[in-house]
C-alpha cells in the first residue's frame, strides 16, 4: 500500500502540530521517504533526513549535516530529485518535512 501525502492530509497534520507546538517556528512531520511520498509533497517544502554525517570544519570543530536536505522541486524536476535521494542512500529512510525552512 503506497502512501501519498496530499494537501488535505498535510493541512490537517500541520494544523494539529501548530496547535500542539505553537511556540516552535519550524513545524515538521516525520515520514518514510518513498518516491510516492516525494511526488505528493507540496513544492517548496524543505525535506531532510534524520541521518547525519559528521565532519571537521577548517577549525577542526566537529560539525554535522543531514545526508540529504533540499527544498522540494517542481513536478518537472522531481524525478531528478528522487535520483539524488537514492544516490545519497536516503531513500526509504525517515525524513523531516518542514512547511518552511528558517
């Protein structure tokens, strides 16, 4: 059974989360990222994995970044975006989907 995050479900979930965490500026949901989920997301949402890679910056400070994080592309570019998700070994992993980044 495939799951598509449609606009109605997104709005219901977003309203619930805003009521629950109104003090948090970045509202997100966690979801297993599949191609069907990506194709159903609204353009402009920010998605990032729950999995991080660690590296040292120029000052030898340990930093972390998600293995994948991008704004959701328009429909014409989604297949290419899915390819990038697969190439980063992030497909079928838990993602955070933000309504807006920042």
